């Protein structure tokens, strides 16, 4: 017969293993369902792209031809209108399929929100909840989530007072493309613009040199340091971003924490790019969602 001490010892050993096995089972079920829904979404979007844009493109071509050939204007515009009507006829069913899959993904994420880390949304959605509510939700999560980096970032967010306009800026550990730590003493006594991620949002893939050219022009007229912080996991991803946007001549760094770094939980950055304008005394003068050229040039840097 086992003594109580040995029973307790066995319980402590067996219980974490059981919880771990259950967590793996739930995570596998979630991933399988999510992969299936992503496949369904791909098919739904592919159907939209196959059925609708071609008719709209033909309509555009016909309308362009109508401008070039006034003598055929009415007949060409009638054909264009017919093409647009075909596209409109396809839209309700195609949109319904997309909406249906999106609703299934939402329901799946809600079902696993407190069980599987990948479905745990409350760090991303923290601005929609009180900190007490977030603490309560965190207590209800699976052990795997409570041990996760997402939960750790959420706990830091809950424990700390977030910083913003008028506060002293607090530095954070970040690293360059070679993995070397960025030395914040380079910024001492200087104005600093921190541009936090969202590089693609600034260009939408149309002109990836925009930011480089814009900052080059400002740096030539004013003494300040642009510091570009990229949310990524490793040096390779950081180097890829630098090359894609032509930022080799700038300070480009990362916390290597993806979206869970200090800028996110201490400064509450959620919309990218988020810009922090810091004066020579280290005071956060302004925070903007997206680059604010008017403030940056006319007030912060006072360029002509």
C-alpha cells in the first residue's frame, strides 16, 4: 500500500504530464480545424477572383474604348454595363461563402481562446478590456497558455503603468542586423523618432524606397535620429526587412519578440506603424498611429 507522501509525489509527477498531453491534443485539434478553414478560405477567395474581377476588367477596357471611339460609345458602354452586372450577380454568393468561413474561424478561435496559445487573442485585444478583466481571463486559461510568451507579455502589461505623451521614455533592449545590442547612448541629447514597424503599411508594396527617401531628406535638414524598430523573430527577418525597404544607412533594430516586446506592452503599441517623437531631454512629446509628417516637420523638427 502506498503512503500518502508517495501518492502526493506521484500526483505531482503525473498531473503535469496529463495536462501536457491534453494541451497537445487540443492544440492539434485546433490546428487541424484551422488549416481546413484556411483551405476553405483560399477556395472561397479564389472563386471570387475567378468570377468577379475578370468581368470588371472587361468593363474597364470597354469604357476606355468608348472614350477612344465616340461613334461606338453607346454600344460599348452597354456592353460594359452588362459585364459589371454579371460581376454584381456573382458577388452575393461569393461574399456569403467568404463570410461563412470567416464566421467559422471566429467561432473556432473563441472555442479555443483559453486553451490554445495560437487562439489566445487577449494581448492583441487588450485595449478593449479592463486590466481586472484580463487578469480574470488569464486565470481561466490552460497551463500551456499561462506559461507562454503571450501570457508573459499580458502579465507585464497588467502590472505596469503604460507610458505615453509627456512621460519620460524608457529604453528597451534591442538588437541590430548582426545581433549586436543597440547602444541608447547614441540618442542622448538628441531628438529621436521611433518608427515602430508597419513598413509595408506605409508603402503597400508600391514604392518601398519611400521611407528611405523621406528620412534621407529630413536628416539632411535636421539633427535627429530615426530609429526603426521591426517586429520580427531573428536576424534573418530583420535583414530581409532592411533590404526590402533599402534602410541599410539607418538604425534598424528589433526586440526579436515579434509583437510581444516592450514597445507593445509598456507603450501599448497596437496599430502600426506607431511613431514616438522624443525630445532631447528624453520626453515623449507625441505619439501617432502612422507617420504624421505635419507634426514631425513643422513642430518636432521645425524644418522649413
